[in-house]
C-alpha cells in the first residue's frame, strides 16, 4: 500500500467515523428535527458521486470510504424523512 493510499484511507476513516455519533443519536432518539434535510440530501448525493468517481478511476480508498460514508449519510437522511 502506498503512502498516498494510506492517506486516503485515514482521511476516509475519519470522515466516515464522524457520521457514526449522529447516526446513533438519530436512531436512538427517533428525533431529527434539528437536522437539515437539504444538507443530508446534498451530502448523500456528494458521497454517492465520490463513490462512483472512485470506482471509475479505480481508487479503492475513495470508493470504499465514500461508499461506507454514503450508507451512514443515507441512513440519517432516511431517518430525517421518516421521523419528520
């Protein structure tokens, strides 16, 4: 693994892990009133596009971390819509 890939994985892990507290809090409390629907919609779309981009250029750090981040962002987005 190159240093560049390692940097990509570390950045991706930190970005992805940062979504976990909000995902857990929203799931436990069933409350998302203070969250912006537009922010999570745009964030989710951005991560999906990063995932596709990473796949197209065959950059596995981008693909994997953006894919996992997309799952967390989409779950918060779904909860935002459900618990409106």
